[in-house]
């Protein structure tokens, strides 16, 4: 049977991809941010998951505002990156696992998460950058990936509580799949940041650290907050942090905290890396 | 038409992108989304006004686009991620835009950001359990 061995969080901001592409990761501005990924990279190297499910939001590459699914699952064997408007060279296509995806979709719908299934799904920086930060850049990616997109762009977006519940349903879905696959969940985006309006540049380090610690050890804590409250504290784009709860919900209630790294600011953002491991 | 109100509407300096914004600025966001394609970017740059007309971007929306008034666009309902597709390739980074929103220079905006990291290593050490370089 498939099993979830752990979860990893990462920021997914475009600047991360640019820093990797331009070999800036050891420049003074970036060094501490990227050095803090090394233990997470080592953990993935050691555990060698067969499949990574990447929980992210699309920023207007695959989804326009004509149709905006709250939760959408990639159900294809290949996922392509593409030009997001700033003419960067797309990275190599990602290998999916359609049969596994369809199993997850069936199980989620059975559990009353009526998810949107996507047989063609372009993946943007929200999906690509965490993989690049955690695996490096490759012509052939070393792991099979499944994109799980959460709408954090156009409100109404799902609540923190709903995201945690989705994670729990995702665990049931994965662990009922008959193939012997080791699975890791990436929760991406966040932490606090606001790009828009006169309040742009907001970062709330205390709230970020509290979120990291609670998501690791007491994720229910996050569910007390409405999305308005999260945005008030963490900024409009900081709402992405709810996606960490999908990852967290997919793990056991008590997990081993393998690694915890926080850096701020990076670009406009507070950035956190958690590596959480299930006790097997 | 009666739009419901939300408690996020009183967050200062913040324009939460919701149905009301998305509905009102649909043609504008569709124009911005079109910049994912190189040939559309070229077509826009050749004649921005005609490109607005093609997408039905009119009135104040068109004015904001032609003036590259990003705060005006945002207040009128442009989505920040879609707006970045127009701004970034034309020399306005997200930090330049943030500075414009506040009426300060990009250097000042960046300095304010950097100040958020003051004493970070000590704060993390105090909390404990963090990788700390």
C-alpha cells in the first residue's frame, strides 16, 4: 500500500526560481535562505519518496478567472511549465502518475471533497520553485509529482479548517492506494507577505513563527482564524499559509519535527521550511 | 445590484481580490492574463490603446492601463498576480510597485523590508529548535 512518510513546506515565490536560475544562491542576500534548505534536501535524498504531492496555488498560468476551482487535482502523466508573462525559459516537464491521481480523486469525492480533475494542467512557479529549491533543477526530474491546486487567488478561498480536513482526506486517499509507493506532501507558499496596496511589504515575524510551531505540533490552532483574520495578520498573499494545513492534515497527529528553518525577508516574504516525518 | 460586505474590507491599504473586484474588472484581468503569450505582449506594446479596445477595457480601466497606474488598476480590481505580468517585463518589479503604492522609493521600500529581519537570528535562538546557520 502507498504510505505518506512526511511533509515539507516551502515558499514558492518567483524570486527563488530566479535566484536558482541565476546562480545567486550563495550570494549574501540569499545564502541563509538557501542554506536552510540543505537539511530538507538531505532528508529527501535519504527517504527518496516515489511521489511528491505538491499543494500550491496557480497564479494565472493554468487558471484564468473564467473558471476557478477551489481545489483541483492534476490527473495526467505529464505536467508542463510555461511562460507566465515574463518570458523565462520553462523548466523541463514533470512526470505524473495518472492512475494514482484518479484514485486520489475518487477517494476524495467519496469523502465529500468534490475536487476538480485536470487532465491538462500547466504548473507555474508555485509548483516549480519548491521542487527546484528542494531537488535542484533537472532535465529529468528525480521524482514523480502530482499537483494539487488550492485557490488562494480569488476570494472566496477555502478556510484553514477546510484545508486541514482536505489533508486528512488526502491521507485516507493515499493510504488506500494498492501500489507500494512512498509519498511526501509539499505544502507551499506563505508565510506572511502582502504584495498589493499601500500595506505592501507587510511581514509579521511573530505570527510566522507561531504558525510554524503550531502547524508542526498543534495544527488545529490555525483553524480558529477566519481568512479575514489571517489576511489582517499575515497579509493578503500570506493567506497561502492555509496550504500548509493540507500537508499537515495528511500526516499523523503527532509527527517528528526533523527540520525547522525560517528566514525573513526574502523578496517581500517571510519564508519557512518545515520537514515533518510520520512515525512509522 | 447588491454586493455583500466583508470584514476584510476595512483592512487598511488592502484590496482583497474577491467576486466584486473580479466581476467589475473582468476585461482588465483578461487583458493582463493574455500577457502569458509573447505575441500578445508584442501586440500590446505596438498599440496599447487598440489592445485595450480589443479586450473591452474602457473608461477608467483603460486610462489606468495606458498610464501604467498600478495602484489605480489595483483599486479598480486588477489582480496583483495578473498585474505582475504587465509590470515586471516592463521594468516595474513587485517591489517597485510596492514602493509606488506607498509613494516612496524602491530603495526605501527595500530598507523597510530588510528591517523586518533585524535581530532574527537572536529571536530564533530564543525560541529554540530552528536551524540557525
